[in-house]
């Protein structure tokens, strides 16, 4: 589902970020709590992956993004300004493995110390092993699920055209866009 207001807002925030008009912190603070447009959510996560929240900075000088990344982000802006649906599968992970992680924390930090307080050393040690096993199982499940999702993602379309599904879609939309490479004068995104 295309939500024009979300797309326009994100396209403008990304443009301002890449051109150095806003800081990474301002970009983070502008993030809405929820996205109705899947394409907006996926592109926000993509752009966010190039940023750090360790310090406040602008994407200029030594903090500037490499040209190949800027070109991919520019393609995202073109997509956001188009009326094309986002057709890629989501890479977001929500699965029962999180319950394993919670169970591991519960056992390790509540049940094991309680067992030690009640002088049930061997029971506490067995629970400790179970707690650690839940942690390991959680991370193994997460890796398996992510690998399967990424495999499906790679087979869903042309990775060189993402967030467009096909290169032909990108070429068609970018031909009429003011954001296509070399068209914006005075922009840091050329």
C-alpha cells in the first residue's frame, strides 16, 4: 500500500540527510513510530544501516557516504517519489526465537540465583545449562530464519534495482524523474 505522505516525508528527510542539511540525530528523531507503507519502512531501515548513533554528525567531509551508496540512496528517493508498490519481501525478523531469549534471561537471572539462595546447587546448575541452551538456541534460530529470508529476498527480484523489483521499472521511473543522476543542479547527490 502506498502512503504518499510517508513517502514524501522520507524522501525529503533522506535528501536533507545526504546533502548534509540535517544530522544523523535529527534523522533518527524524525522517525515515526509506525509505518503503513512497507516500502517506507524497508527504505528507512536501509538508510539507517549506514548511520551510527554513537555521535552526532552530518554526512559531509570524512563522514560523507561513498558515491556508490549515495547512488543507491538516490534510487531509494526516486522509488519513494514514484507510485510503484514495494514488492520485495520484508527482511524484518519476528519469530518465536525471541521467546527463547526471554526464557533464557528468566532462567539465568531469576531462577538460578533463587536456586542458589535456597541451597539447591545442582538444581541451579541444571537450570543454568538450560538457560544457556535457550540463548544458544535463540541465536541459531535467528541465523537460520535470517538466512532463509535473505535467500527468498535475493530470488525475488533484481538486487541491483532495489527497491524497484526490476531494472526496467527503475529505468522507466528514473527517465521522468527530477532526481535521476545528473539532473539535480547544486545538489550534493550528483
